[in-house]
C-alpha cells in the first residue's frame, strides 16, 4: 500500500484535498469515485516529497561574486536555527539556497546540497570549499555529527565567527577616522601642489631671485609633481592591476600585514589578535570533543604570522611524540610566558578548554585597550604631520606676498 495525495471536486463548486492509501493510482481513483468525488490531481506522497527536495537552478541574482565572512556567518546562524527546529538537513539547505542573494554563494549551497543528497555527511560537503569553510569549521561540524549534536556544533561555530567579526569591526571602526583624515589631508596637499601653486608661479617668477628658500623648494616640487603625477598614477594603477591579476588580493594583504607587524604600536595589536584567535579556536575544538593533538593541528594553520605558525607546527610534532602541550609550547615557540603558564595550569587541572577561553578573553581586553591607545595617539600625530606639511606650503605662498607688501610700503 502506498499513500496518495489528491485534489478532487465535490459537486460543482467545492474542491477538497486530502490523502488516502491505495495499491496504485487506479485504485486511488476508484476509492475517490466511491466517495462521490471527482479526481482532479492524484500523486504519490513519496514522489511529491522527492520533487519538493529538488532545487531548481535559478537565474543569477544581482550581487558580487565575492563571499564575505558576514555571509558565511549568516549562513551558519540560519542553518543552526533550522537544524534546531528539527527541519531536515536537505530541506534546510534548500531554504538557505532560496534565501541567499549572492549568486556565487547560491551556487556553492547548491553544490553542498547535491553532495549531501548523495549520502555524504555535511562536514564532507563543506570540506569541498576550504576558502569558505576552514578545517576548523569542518572539524567542529564533524564532531557535532559524531555526537548527534549538530545544532550545538553549528551554534558554537556561529558564536566563534561572530566574535571574530566583532573584533575585526572594532579595529576597522577605530581606524576609519584616522584613515579619512589622512585621505583628506593628502588630497589637500595634492590640490595645492598641482593646481594652486602652479597658478601662482608666474607671479613668483616675476620676483626673480628674491624669493625665500622655502618658496623656491615648493615651486620646484610643484613643477615636478605637476609634470609627472599623471604618469605616476597611471604606472601605479597598471602595476597594481597586474599584481592583483597574477597574485590576487592576498598578496596585498600579506604586504600590509608585514608593514603592520613592523610598526611598534601596531605590532603588539596584530600579535594579540593572533593569540586571541588561536586560543578561541582551540577552545572551540576542545569543547566539541576533538582530541588535543588534532585541535592543535587544526588551529595552527589559522595563524597568519608565519614565524609563530612554524613554531606551533613544531610544537604539534612534539605533542605527537608524547610531550605535554605546555612543555612543547614553552620550548619550541616564542609565546608569552603568561600564555604557556596558563596552558600548564589548564592541563594540570583538566580544565584546558575553560582556561583557553579565559586566555582569549584576556587578549581581547588587551586588544581593545590597544585600539583605544592607538586611536588616541594616531589622530594627533596625523593632525600634526598634515598641519605641518600644509602649513609649510601655505607659508611658502604667503612669504613672497609679505615681501611684496613690505616693498610697496
């Protein structure tokens, strides 16, 4: 016996819907006729469910091909809600596919859906897209699948991603005003040197050799800048475009990071960010039931600073050979004493995950204090620098004017 869903007419105006059990479609038609109903549509329930699970590719929506960390976070949060509401996994992916605005991400969700539909676990489907779902993400999902607590695993990942995004946002917001201030100052200098000073040059030329030294220097710099700024911008744009096409955006990110880690104040901020991220990743993995060695091996590649990453890789090998985590970190890495001592306390007490959580919170507090310090120092330094440059240019313009005024008197 199979279950059939039907839509039938009862009289001329009334339409009824329902379900009944029958041997086949003809048997279902006969049973409806016996009830005085005229069948309009009869379909087997299993076929209806199978059809409902199919995702029909749609036309690409407007949206960039790039997938931001915020979109991955939203995907994780929504999937957590659906799984927690006991919606079937394939149906959940179908819903997320239909709600996603980014066409590129929509294609990836469709691939995840198709791989999962073949019987593969979700963790294996996600692992096919390492640029979006890191080994950390995949291993937490795998641990959740093994324990039957996929909803809890997804919730922990969403919380982790949310904290990471909040930290990035705080840094970005803190640097927005200094960046805007620097941009406006540089534009002002550019306009003065390439549009204002050249218009005054004929007047200054008529004064001969009586010009102040600062005015002569600014005039020469203006002439050079006015003749070459177009070529410099053009060549710079071409070089940046070629490097971007060949090496990608990560190349510029690595350069920016190298610059940051060599600046005295920002160096500590970047390093603390790495430690906070590493501690949080280890906490998440250990709380999900991933063994300590495997947690180290998964969390270490998330470190972007190459020297620290290599030393942690050596520590992983030491742990694999039987050494304790704290001893391996203490002897093979340049981690702060506070970090390694806290790890030792966590190992001895059997509360390593909780201790790591405290370590990450401590470093986040230090990062927030550093952000406040950097912004409080950066703004006056920028104002002083830009004011000095702009003041020098304006002074070079005003000094000849004062000389002419004195001469007239």
